């Protein structure tokens, strides 16, 4: 990274956040990139019970993240393996207050260099809440396809025709996003039992190759992302200054008008007093 943190950075960050509240998450992402070490951070993000933790366990090659057939992950957790920090996030749409969603969103927007949007193929097309959250993520950086992909999980649970239908549907919903269709279960079984057929049918090889390429280029990816976010913050700062200037100009115009009105009222009052004084024969 070319960006460097100085000792006053926390103060600068607090000041910038106060000036640009709408850019808070982008500023924190810039900050996270400055603080982050060399290891790329890869996060799984998506609805609860769609297979995020299972996918990460398959990628890591051991049971690190808890898996269950119900809402399970409620906190963001990280695991350092093979020079990668793997991040598991709470499932979306699982708690009424939305606390989990906020935690997951913060990890996705601030911590992740690479973001795997996990969706269970059995659920069919993406639903409204997924689309809303994915669009929010994509808004942060217009080059989102450079760091994000959609992982269709649990493909062992559907027929190939079914899978193709869902892939087409999702391609229509998110045309710019690369899709990887995988079965974490098949992959893990293939590895554990030394069965190449399972590994091949898991779709994980293509996904792993793609992740490897992203990992190898992480320095450049971060640098480009950092530059885009800094540019965005600069534009927002400029817009904010322009708004303030416009407010200031209109305040000055108002003040001038008030001053003019004041002197004109004052003149009328002065004339009235003079007249009254004359009428009373006091001058
Ligand atoms: N058949 C099959 N089941 C899977 C696969 N991946 C995950 N599952 C099952 O799906 C269920 C949910 O998996 P998790 O990995 O806990 O899902 P999650 O998205 O992390 O869920 P939360 O932590 O609640 O957000 C578990 O019962 C898993 O065994 C897969 O590739 N194939
Ligand atoms: Mg989980």
C-alpha cells in the first residue's frame, strides 16, 4: 500500500467523519487498508443458513467456523490461515433488530478485500433483501466486480437443470457479477476421501483458482480501491464545501437585505420624529 498512517490519523479520521457523515464507511475502509497487514482479507457474506461457514471451512481445510442447520453465526469472526485472513459474518435477515445485518455489513464494507456473496441455490433467485444489501455494497466502489463474486452454494442439492435456471436468473439480476457454483460438502468429502470425482463435481477448483488470482494481485487491488475511495471522498468534500459556500453566500445576501431594510426603516422613523418635533414647535 502507498497510503501511510501517521500518528494523528485517528484525529484526522474523526474530523473527516464529522465533516462527511455520509462517507463514514468509505473513510473507515481507507483506514482499514492503511492499518491492514500484508494478508488479504476474504469474507463470506449472505443470508443465514446459506452455507457461509461451511464454505470457509472447506476453503481453510478444517472446521474452524461453527456450522448448524439453523441460524448459527451471530458475531464476525476471523481466522488466519495460509497467509489469508478468512472472515465469517453473521447471516443476514436472521434477527428482527437487524443487529447481525449491521455487523455483517460493517465487516463487508470496512474489512474485506475480497467478498464472497453466498447464496443457497435451493432458495432460487435472490430475494429483495439480498438485492438491497448487495446493491448497497456495490455502491461503495463502482469497480465492485474486482473484489466481489457470487457463490451459489449447495449445488449437490439440486439437479443440473435447476442449477442452470437459477444461474440464469441471478445473471439477469446481477449481470456484472461473476458466479461460481459450488458444493462445499462434495469438495470436503473429495479431499477427505481422496476422491477426484467429488472434487471435480464440487465446482470448487474454478473458484479456488479465481481466489488465488485475486490473492496474488491484492496489493494492486487495494491500491486501486484506495485511490478510488480517496477520489470519491475528495469529490464529496468539494461538494460539501460548495454547499457551505452557497449557504454562506445566501446568508450574506440575506444580511445585506436586512441591513438595507433596517436603514430604510430607520430613515422613515427619523423623518417621522423630525416632523413630530417640528409639529410640536420644538425646533
Ligand atoms: N448438502 C449441503 N449442505 C450444505 C452445504 N453447505 C452447507 N450446508 C448445510 O447448510 C446448513 C447451514 O450451513 P452454515 O455453513 O452453518 O450456514 P451459514 O450461512 O454459515 O449460516 P449462519 O451462520 O446462520 O449465517 C448446514 O446444515 C450445512 O451442513 C453443501 O455444500 N451441501
Ligand atoms: Mg455461519
